[in-house]
């Protein structure tokens, strides 16, 4: 989570003047995220000598996949949208 927050802060720190600048900023933020993940994994493995490596890396991979999948899951709010002839928000009776 720390790496995601860091990447988000880095990506929103600057305003891009062009699409290429936006992509460069996003790529730089993603690179910082990956480097931070590797450094924190190394820190855990170096600090905790009795860590169960397969369970630790398994939990890490599952967490990484769940956070990545959350980007592709969206709530369908089409049932909450009013029809064209309805006023939104509805007036109380």
C-alpha cells in the first residue's frame, strides 16, 4: 500500500503539458512503485530471519493481484440513473 500511495503522490505532483508528458510521469511513478516494492520485500526478508518465505511471497502475490484487479472492477450504476423524462434528483412529494 505504501508503494501505491507513493506512486499516486508522485503522479499527481506535476501537471503534464502533453500526452507524452503524462505517460512519462505515469511510467516514472510506476518505476518508483516497483523499486519501493523490491526494497520493502528485501527489508522484510533481511529483518525477519524466521519468515516463512513461501507463505510470505504467496500472500504478497495474492495481495498484488487483488489490488490490480480492483482497477478493472466497477460498479454498474445504470439502474440508479433516471430516464430522460425524469427529473434528477427526484423532488419529495
